[in-house]
C-alpha cells in the first residue's frame, strides 16, 4: 500500500511539471503578463516570453526567435536590438518540447504494469534532461539580455521573472517523480515475485519439520484408528494392514509393532534379540493385537525383523527428516 502511494506521488509530480512547463510555453506574447524577464525598458513595460515579447502593451507575433528590428523600432534605439542574441532566443522552443515529454511520462505512469513503469521512468528522465537544458540556455540568454538592456538603454530596470522559477520547479518535480516511479516499480516487482513463489498453493514437494511445526496428515492412524501423536517430527512409515506409524529419528533401539499379532523387538544397530528362545509374561493373552500378558504363553523374539520401509521419499539430515505428505481418507 505504501509503495502504491509513492507511485502515485511520482505520477502527480509528473503532472505538476507538465503544467508548469505548459505555463512557460504560453508566456508572452501569448500570455502578455508572464515572461522570463520583466520590467521597465526605456520607460515602458517590457515582458520577454517563449515566442516573443511585449513592449508598452504591444506584443510581437508569436514566432521562433526574437525580432531584433521590431524591438529597435519600439524602443527607438539600436542598443535594445543589439542586446538580443537571436540564435539563443530560438532555444526557448525547448519549453513546449519539455512539456510534451512530461505529458508522455505522465501517461505511462498512470499504469502500474512493470513495463509501463519502466517507460514512465525513461520518458521522465528525457523530460528532466530537456528541462535542465532549457533552464541553462534560458538563464544564459535572459541574464545576458537583462544586463545589456540595463546598461545600454536609459530608464531600464529589467529583472528575472516568474517563468524561470517555474522551470526550476518543473525540473525538480521531474527529478523526484522519475525517482519515485522508478523506485516503486523496482520494489513492487520484487514483492510480486516473492508473493508469487507459492501462488495457488504451489508449495515445494519437500518440507522441513525441524522447528515447532505440527504435521497434520489425514492418513495417520495407530492400531485403534485414532490420529497419531501430533507432536512427533518423524517420517510416516507403513506398518501392516492399513496402519501407519512414526519411525523415530533417534539412533539406538527401535520398536516396530508387528503386522498380525507377534511383537518384534529389534535394534537399528547390530544387536538382535531372539534366536528362537522364548520369554514368558503375565497371566493371560499374548503381546500383539491383544496387549495383555499371559502365563505359560510364549512371545517370540524374531532376530530377522527389519526396519519398515517408508511409504514416501525421506531424506535424513542433521536438521531432521523430510517427507512428502499424502492426503488420504483417515482409516
């Protein structure tokens, strides 16, 4: 949400820069009271704009470059005409050019698509460069014009006017707008890639159970059909008819509960108990499906017992076991 706000701030800065450059583009003689320089010239009000100038309430036709002879006629002195650098006055056309570039950048910034964000930053950079060049050339031209007119024409006091400051503000708005839009697109793209990693429950096949994770497997069941111990972090293995149980991860003695009633005790190491000897327990019954103890009834240790084979792929490591969960109906 915060990144979206920054993005739209950048788009607004593009809009503000475009408006400021449009105002600079329609300065005198189109908007006769707005210009780069303004003040009395030979006792009459002078305003210099993008497409020409106004003197004493009379404005020149809009054209590219300042008319030197016309200014000499209006002021009655050739000193005013010689103060104009005609070639430099043509560079003021960069004002509408910069406004157009800012408008294109604004259009691209209205979309939140990644490619459109890149294009918005690119066009914003071009608009910023054009505005900086306009600012430098206009300052050079009008400062020179001001100094010459104030020095050579009597009753003259020309000064830098509002349009110059509008261009400075437009350059700053384009700079920050370009950075905001570029920064937002970059950060948002990373966030979208990160969130899309597990989109639509597309999780990796293997998952670690080393932390406090509680495995929930629908097919887990002990002998009674009840759910297995939820606190275990060991892999599930098949162990008889429709039965599953946990195989301990610790080394040492492993107890495997049998398939049809016999109780098999074994060790994951090299120790086997049995070899056809018998051991007698209790008063009635056998160890197996009926976990009671009986007198005179033998429970045989089978030294051939082996570790049950896991049903799913398992990988043991120092961090714990991994398994692929199988979601089936609870038995």
